[in-house]
């Protein structure tokens, strides 16, 4: 059985960077859910953690995950 050939001319599909970047918001939401589930705080600590998650943590973790995905795809020459 012959392997399928994709639009890029190879038997592996290639992706654009925009295809990967569109996952940033869902990853941020997932990171927020994981942090919320794993960390138990009360009162002021809870408020500070909420602010920290919204301002800094979620975006940094999402950017790190997306960067890792892009690096891996670039090494395999699957990112245009």
C-alpha cells in the first residue's frame, strides 16, 4: 500500500507557525486549571496567586510549551 503524499510533497504533513500559535489560549487555560487544581490557598495568598496566574504564570508556561513544540517540529523539518 503506497504512503499518502501531502501538499508539501512529502509523506509527512508540514505545518505553519500560525497552526501552532493558535493553541496558546487553550494551553493557557489548561495551565490555569492545573495550577488551580494542584495549589490550595486561602485568603490573601489565593488572591495573589490568582493575579500571578493571570499576569505571568499562564503565559510563560504556554510560551514555553509552544516553543518546545516548534523546536521539535523544526528539528524534524515539519514546520514551514
